[in-house]
C-alpha cells in the first residue's frame, strides 16, 4: 500500500491528500483518512514544497546534447586558463519582498504593501570566479541594441586581454546579436558562448542575483515607510524608482568575490550529469 501511495505522488506531485485517499479507495478498495495518508507520506520523507514549473522540452535529447557541448567548451576554456564571464540580467520592483512571515497559530500573516508593483528596474551584470566584473542598473526596456552596448562597456572593464575572455550568456531575446561583437576590432579574440535552453542552473550569476535580492528584501522590509512617504518636488513614481535604485546600490556589495567563487564552484556539480546526458533540475 505504501508503494502505491508513493507511486501516486511520483506520478502527480500536486495531488491533495483527499485526492490520494479517494484514488486509493477507487483503485484498491482500501479506505484511509487524509491524516493517515499524510503520516505514511511523511514517514517516507514526502513533504509539501513550492512547485517549480519545468518546461516539457527542458530535458529533451536535443537540449541535453547542447548542454553537454556547452559544459565541454567551458571546461576546455577553463583548462586553457581563460577567464569566463557569466552575464545575465534581472528585474526588481516594489513587489520584491519576503514570501513568508510569522504570526500566531490560526491567524493569517499580513503585511502592508504598495498598491502596485511600479516600474521594473533592470540590473545587468557579469561575474567571473574572482568577483563582479561590471554591472549597471537601468530604467525602461532592455533591447538587443542596449545589450550589445552594455557588453562593450563590460569588456572594457575586464582587465584580461580579449583573446583570454569567454562570455557566457543565455538565449534571451536581448542577447540575440552578441556574437557580432566578436568581429569588432576592439574586441578581437573574445568568444561568446551560449548555454543550452532551460539551463539557468549552469549560470552562477543566478545565485549572485539571489544574494542581492535577499539583501534588498531585508532593507525594503525595514524601510517601508520611506517608500510610502514621497519626497517633495517629485512625483510618487519618481520617488519610488529612486527608492528602488538606492536599495539596489546598497545591496550589490553583497555580491562579494567569495559569493562569486562559491557560485561558480556550485554550478560545476552539474557538469558530470550534463556530460552523461542526465536530466537537469530547476532550483538546485
């Protein structure tokens, strides 16, 4: 019976306890209370977690082949002593906050929030194993032309000769034309290397953004009244954009050289699995 319950959860993780109990009764005639189902699943280390969506093509044969190719090229570049720059962007707005809190048992945990999330501010950065190489924040859209100009500025801040630099990016629309920079005389020798689709766990800058956003959640929780009290002489929209920018600037130092080193080392634990054409899971 326990194997049957586990099979239900493995096949469909979003079943409720009641649905599991009903399914068991219909298929086997065994009737269990939801409390008993919960105890059996807990005894086998099954708990309720946040659901992470996984695209159906994430671990297709094609994507796993492309992932293995990417890992081989990263390992070859690292073995040749080249500097790997991992670039990506993230967005922040007024809805950036902790999703959990504390309250008395039986009572909801409610906090005051802004009535709207406001405009997004983009943060674009590039890290290496030794630290943050270059970053910017900007308002408004971030198009492919903007991304190319940003990468040029980032490469000018990189102390390494261009033939010793490999830029890793994903397949976002804004990254469409980055390969064209390889042909420009100023950046001759630089290599642009793309990750396979749905391979965010292989880009260590994602962990760095998480560290930055964790710091922002702390500061924005403590400074809620500052956000709600507009400065004189400017609009509420402008006040809140400046508030976000101050919090971004204060949080970015959380991305230390040690943070970047740990993040780069952490993604390497996926390399063996990628080379063996195993599935890559999100959120690990």
